C-alpha cells in the first residue's frame, strides 16, 4: 500500500478527496443509527445513539482506508460545527477497526462553525474493548495511519449532529 503525506482533506460536494461512510454499534448488535448528508461545502453526520449494548452506544463517521504518514505534523486543523456534545477524533494505525486507535476529544460550543487545532501530542491510545483512553502513543504509530474516525459515543440515548468542512495537517 502506498503511503502519502496528506496536506488537506475536503468534505464539500465538488472537492471531496476521501470517501466517508457511517458505521454504528449495529455491527455488534446495537441500535444506533447514522446518516451522511452531503452539502455543497461540507459533510453532515447525523443520527441517534442508543445505548443497548453494554450501556454505551456509538455511531461514527469513518474514512475509507488510505495509508497516510502524519509523523512530521504537529497538529491537525478541523473546521467543524457540532451539537455541543463531545466527539472523539480518531486515527487508526492498525488494519483491524476493532483494535486500539489514537484518539482525542473534540468538545465545542454548539451550532457554531469553529476551527479546531488538535495537537498531535494530545492524542492518546483508545481501547474500544475497555472504553478507555490511556497512554500517549509512540511517534512510530503516526507513520502509517490507515483511516480517520469521528465518533459519537454516549451513555444516554440521544440524537447527534456533526458537520465538517475540512481537515488540514500542519
């Protein structure tokens, strides 16, 4: 697999450069739902989280696999608008989606477009089986990131809305 160094990922209708798909806890028997809505300048991910599986439901927006080397970057810039609830931005460094990921929390004021800077130093290893975020990763893991995830994980049943215009790497 060819590994590239991305500069930016756009989500607008006319300039999308990476395919995104919804995935939910339905793969493990849950009832959460997620839908991707394409707009002219951004992508919207909306749906509902239903916590019937182990008391914590989840729905995510995930990119198709494409190997990226992020090891030279200091931060990731996102232009987003959310419902104000926390989301996880995740980097998959393993080919299997259910294994550990690099993760950081996105938490902003609701219903306002905002440019966020996610420092690479703030990403931690997320273990999906334990639902916990633990230690900081080694830089070697950033040399091959296979996929990006934006995850809504909730302990209470509720709707969600996450909109994104771009991701830039600095």
